[in-house]
């Protein structure tokens, strides 16, 4: 059976892509077929004469299905900023229903395990009316929250979990990610507090990886709570 999840984070740069790649590797090692989408990305570079986004390329490198780039990342905007600003600069319109169409199309590939990576955090605007949460709602997928283990993460994680619940979606699990070489002070107390506050299983605690290697981090992920 194909199971898909929406991946959000407590902020931008918290390791959504890193953790997604680690989850893809963890699922692959269980013999599952995998796919990950980045429906809208802000921040482009030209690779092989094609406009691409680094997150989407990383997801593509770690998933098992071989899909054309456009299916993985249908909307790539130039400016590395909020999607609604990046789209406005280019005179483009991004809206949740169109992103939904792209995602639904790609999900027809029916991998055993699929991820849809958001951009920024839960409430990042995609236009003047909608945020990326509107796409998550239309997709109606359970959510995986990536928490970067740093000062302030309790507030960010609890607020995000509240917003997900208020939007009528289920938090399926969360991942604690060490984005800095030095663990935060009182890390174990923070993890215990997150476990108490977030009504969902912790799927793993990812170590800081100097080589930024999701394959190594995959060993720290336990997807069993997701019932794949
Ligand atoms: N556990 C980790 N160890 C080392 N580097 C990490 C780790 N998690 C994330 N990073 C690095 O931090 C940066 C932001 O991570 P990324 O996954 O791109 O965040 P997001 O997708 O939430 O914006 C990237 O350069 C990434 O390689
Ligand atoms: Mg990312």
C-alpha cells in the first residue's frame, strides 16, 4: 500500500530535506519503493541547462523511483526567499490547487513510501491568500515535523503542532535534528519535553553529520510507528 506524508519543519533550514533524505534511505533499506516531492521551491540554480533547486536534487538522489525532475519539483522559483515573494518577483502565480494537481499526478506513481516536502515552516505564504498549509490540507496527508534541536525549538515545535491540529491534520511523527556540531545544552531535557508536548511518536534523533550524509543518519530513524 502506498503511504504518503507531508514534511514540515519548525523553521527553514532545520533539516527537512536532510531528514527526508534520511527517511527515504531508511525506507529503502526496508525494501520499500520511495519517492519525494518538492512541489514549490524558492532558490534556483542552473544544472545541465535546466533550472533546478538543491532540495529537489537531493531528494531525487535518495529516492528509489526514477522520475523526471519536473515531477519531483514542478515549480522552481529563482529567489531564495518566501515563495509568495519569489513568485511575485517573476510575475508568476502559485496556488495550492495547482500544486495539489502536480502532487496528485506524481503520487499516481504509488511508491510504498512518499514524502512531500514543504518550504520553510508550516505557515509560509505561497500567495497573498494561501500558505503551504493549504496544500497540506488539500492533500490531506499526515504530517511529519522536523525539529532542529536548538534554543527556542520547544516553542516552535509546540506552535507548529497546534497549527497542524487546528488545520485538521494529524501529526504522524517528529524527528529531532542536530543541525550544529555541538549538541544544545540540556538536549536530553529538551527531547523529553518534546516527547511530552507532541502527541506523536519520535521517529528518530539525527546526529550532526559533518559530511551531511543522510545515509548515515538513516540508521537513527525508526519508521515502524508509521505502519508502512
Ligand atoms: N544533522 C545534520 N548534520 C549536518 N548538517 C545538517 C544536518 N541537518 C541539516 N544539515 C544541513 O543544514 C542545512 C539546512 O538543512 P536542510 O535539510 O536543507 O533544511 P530545510 O530543508 O529545513 O531548509 C543544509 O546545509 C544541511 O546539509
Ligand atoms: Mg529543504
